[in-house]
């Protein structure tokens, strides 16, 4: 244990939290244009924080969408360089009525910081800025560091690829370090070594050209809501296999040995069900819960709407029905291919009595990161030091599409050393991030730098 | 032709329209509590209009919900009495963005009055008040008349039954006359002799106890939207038969002769498809379009919602999904029975991984009215006089649940002499009512009274 690190954190922890609160107060919802100004403002605030922490050449780099904040500290060109990636945009906060406190009015309750973005990803980004400040202030930065903090992760990082392509020299590094994932539990550290990809669509089903009275027309015209439901139902069979032709063609099949290895991660199904108040689990026949949400692809409706949604009863047949449908992809599946397969299938199962429209939103590729690299070892040792236990390598069900892009464009592997918990309710009402986890991140990151610099020698 | 009638209408038609506009400007949406004051205010305005037209004992009768406006004109207790029923409440106006002009800012375009309630039912109610005024002013009222105009038709007439039970003496009459239906076309008059019943439910499907990240949980927990879609899909087979056990048990089966008779109503499938911009029709195998929407029961989703409905992409698994589902019923089916069958079936097909809730909204019984009664003949002759063609008796797909209730409580048959058109977009954006139809109604009603009084002698 390095007492310099722990005492610096002890001395400054109140300020670390106050500064994070400043960031959390800005509603940087990238999905909703009405928060556009706030998203831009957040980039400026991040810039200021990087400068204050000691970074140089800090700039808010414009893109066709929201800007990317860049900053760096090169202490010696001969030393390795760590590129820290994160995002300052957040998910929409709705349904607002389910929040116990305002999503953009951070508060601490039960040692947890409650706010949209507390964990995903402002809290985790800010750990890096504060860990960097710590290394600067304690004169212990052992290698070079670059920061690339974007504002479009929650909407598909549409402009990051172009930025990376155009700034390969600037982004030159030896490894990418990302904290946008979690650990199994506060006493069971883990590092993510696999991520699922994503295909996300919006679909529209149109029946009649206007809303109709369900008495006068009911039974005689295609009801687009019924049809949409039937089409969605048709996308899975009774074993919860996805029925899109070709969908599983490229899915990585794990060996029994690999499945046994993954099954070693501690997991209690009863606790899982209890935490979510589920009377039964649900998913693809032949796979465990942990397999279903990591090594298997999925198809989930993320939103659906059509017709009358107000109070009381309205006897209407809607003209149109809509759904947002996404698929999580596993290694070897390709997002564009799956998007095409989905679109073809969805169009093919539509009865002639309706018109359908499929609009792809963003996609992302699945990825498996190496667990035998120098960087992985540096992260594993760092966590072992601060948690007192060697972290477990795990496959996560989530997607960070840019990991695959970094590999293809920059030739760099990423280390996914995140500090959140599954129970943090990211993307949900009452998102939160443990004060323990926030400070543990700030404590662990300097060890990663130290280990990485030492192991790279 | 009675020139007294036509010349009175010619002289007063501008005022008739202006007065209707007054009524249409009040947003008397009974389904939405935020319009509560407006609904009450509409009752007061109706009262004033009845008084002005010459009715006496006019009162706004309170109920547990919205009031019922009563008024009468008894000229001779020995003469027959016509009880006019109508409703002053309207459907919700949403989706608002699809209206070309404000739903409560009536305008005339192409000889049609555009506003919520223009046809259903303010326009048709007001025809009766103006026809009554005409008979009073021209001293031609040939029998007694009573008015009962309610404010809860669009939400199931919950309190009308109690009112009728408690006021049997006051409501004593020989026949009920209702204009809340339509004609086939302006040159093809028709009278409705059958109405479908209604069962209307709201359903809720709950998966996890909170919204979840679709990456971390996708595939491993029941997605309530997917499940709801699958359950809705299961309620019909591939022939569009409803699969609820027992659903068809009581359905009236028409003879081939009866079906042939119904098939005589003029109908052009190509025009029907063109008017609704349908590439194909859709419905139960083995029945024609006109049979599907009149003599066959239906199951339609009237609204569905859950998860993220905003712009862009949110990777969420919703905790809950909702739908409003209604069934139109045909003679011999019973609304309470069908509601129970639906509830049992819906609960039985829910997988153990979700919790479901079924909340019945209002229901109503199907009805067939006699087409050989004195009142029917009076209506038929009246239309023949004003349209120049004998009207066709038709079965309508819609529901006016109170017709069955009037029969059971008051022992009275109803005559459904309405003047709307299928294309009037009632319950939809841009509801309208032809100026022709409005004035034709005012013209026809006095003939009905005249014929009915004469035929009753």
C-alpha cells in the first residue's frame, strides 16, 4: 500500500465528490436535442477540469455532433502512453416520476451518489481526472497519459470513428484504459474481458392512413398494434431462440471447458431473482442466466407505442404503431450483417395489409479483450492491491462499440477496468454510484499506471 | 315536401351552425379529468339551448359522474312520446399533432364542420334541439318529446343505468330516438338495426421491479414488452380467429339467407381500400369485410406503451408494459362473460416470469333493434322523404351500450337514425360532419315525429 495515495484521497475526498456533483448537475442527455446546450457545456467543464488537474494541450474538438475533449501529459516520449477513454454524455432520465430525487440534483444517500450519470459514465470518467491530479500533485505520474472524453456514447458514438481516423498521430498510445463497466461486488473485483455488440432499430407499422373507430372498422382492417405484436412475437420461438434466418450463423460457440470456466464466477440465482423481484427467470433454453446475458445474443424490445395511451378508454384503431428493438451481439457476429438480416426478416413477415419501415439506429461490434496482456496484468495487480483480492476476468453483456473500433483503427487493445455494480441502475431511474466505488477507482488507477510503466520496461 | 320545414332551415341555417360552433368550442372530454369543468359547463350550455328551443322542466341532473340534461315538451298526455337520447361528451382529441386545425376551434372547410364532436355526438344532438325548435316555432310538434342528453357515453355511460332506474316515470315514453350512427353515403340513406357490444380492458405486464440496462440483463430476464407482444399475438390464430376459450360460444350465427340479405348493402372494396390507403384487407378467414365489421366479434389493441418512446436509442428493458385491449361483441355474447373469459385467458397464458394485471374498463351489450316497428317505419319514411330514397337497414360495428339497457330497464326499443358518414373520422384527428348531413338531420327529424304520430294513431 502506498500511503501517499491513500492520504491524498483522504484529504481531498470531500472536494472530489463536490466536483463530481458539479458535473452531474448538467443534464448532458445526448439522445434528446433539447439538452443540446447542456451537452456542449459539459464538454467545456470537462476541459476545465483536465486543465486544473495538470493536463496540457487541452481542447474541445468539434465533430459533426457533440465534441470530444482531448488533453494529455507527456512526461517522456520514451515512456509508454496510456490513452484514457470515457464519455460525458448520459442516458435520458425518463421515466422521471420513478426517481426518488431529481436525476440532475445529485445527493448522497446510504453512501451512494444518486444522479443520472453518477456511474455511467461521469463518475467513472472523473475518477481518472482525479487520479491524474493525484499523480501530478504527488509527482508520481510514471508514464504518459492522454485523455479522449466523448459526448455521444449513449447515442452510438457516431462521430468518434471519424475523429479517431483523422487524429491517429495525436492519439498514438500503447493501451487504452476505459472505466465504463463494473465489478461483480465490492468484495469480488473483476475485469471485463468481453463485451457484446449491438444492433438497434426503430420499426414502424402502418395500417390504415388515419386512426379509425374500432367499432366501425374493428375486425375489417389490419390493426397495426396487433400486427406489430404478432411480428415481434414471431421473432422468437418457444425456446426463446431468435428466429431471424442466419442470426446465429456467426455466433462464437464456447467449448464446455470455457463454459465451465465462466461458470466459476460467483452467482446466486435466488439473490438475483430477489433483487429484481422476479418470480421466475426467463431466457433461451439450454443456457444459464450468466450465459444468457454474456455469451448469447439477444433480441429485446426497448420501447413500444401506438394508439391511445391516456387515461380511460378510447375505442380507436391506430394508424401506426412503433417499437425500438435492439439485439446484443456476441463475438464473430457483425452489427451491419445482423441489421440487414433483421430488416429483411421484419419486412418479410409483415402481412400485405400493412406497410413497414425499419430505421437502423447505431450499432457496435462485439469484442473480446486479451486477458494475458501487460495492460491486463497491470490492472489485475492494481485491483489486487486495492481490493485485497485478485480480480476475476468476466464477459459482460453490455456493449462499448468503440472498443472494436479502437482495435481496428488504432491497433490498440483496451483494458476495461470499471468500478460500477450491476445494481447501480445505470440507464434506469435512481442511477447511483457508491462513494466506496468512486474513491476505490481513484485509488486503483495510479497503481495501474505504476504497474503498467514497470511491466513495460 | 313540407316547405315550412325547408324554408325555416334555409332562413336559420347560419345560426344553426354558429350555435353548434359554440358547443364544439368546449372541450368536453369525459375520459380526461383535466377537462372536468368543461364537461360540466357543456351540460349547462345544453340546458340553455333546450330552454331556448322551447323545452320545459329542463334540468341538469347530477349523477355520481357527469350530469344528465333532461327536458321535455308534453303537448297532450294522450299522444305518443318520443324520448331523444344523445351525449354531449366527446372523445379525447389526441394525437393533437395530426389535426389540421384545433380540435376545439371549429371551422368549415369543403362544406364540412371540423371539430372534435362535430359528428359524435354534439352535431347530431344539436340537430334534435334545432328540429325541436323548428317544430315549436312552426307550431308543428305532433306528439310529446323528452330529451335525455348524457355526458359519459365515451367512457361507458357508467351512471346512466342508475339514473334510468331511478327515473322510470320521468322517462316514460313510447320509443327512443337516437342519432349517434351514420348512413352509408349521402345518396344512400340507411338506418342502423344492429350494434355490437364491447368489453374493454387495460392490461399490465411487469417483469423486473425496475428498468434495467438491456446489455447487462438482456436475454436473462423476462422483457415485459416482448412478453406482452407474445401474449397479444397468442390471442388470435393464423386465421384471425380469437383464441380465448369459449369466446365464440354464444355468437349469433346468421343463416346464409341473412348473410345474403346483408350482402346487398352497396359496398365497393376497392374504394374502401383506397379511402384508407390499405394495400390489402385483413380479418377473420371466411367472412367478408362487411361481415367482419358487423356480425363478427373482434379483438383490437387500442393502445400500447412501455419502455423508451423518445427520440434516439435507449438500451433499456422496461419494468412494465401496458395495453388497452377491446373486444366488439355480437348478439347473444355477454360483456361480463367475455370480460371474465379474457381475464382468465390472459392470466393463464402469462409466463411465470412476469406478473400481469387486468383491469376492466366499461362494457356494453350487443343489440339488434326491430326493423318492422312503427318507429322504424316512421324513420324509414322520413328519410325516404328527405333523401328521395328508401333507407337500407344495416348492422353497424360500433357500440351504443345503452340501447340494450334502455330495452331492459324501460322496455323501450330504440330507433338509430343517424346522419354521419364512416369517413367523418369520429374518434380520430380531423373529425368532421358535413353541413349537408347536419341540415339533412334537422330536416328529417320533424318528418319522423309527424310519421310516428300519424302511424301511432
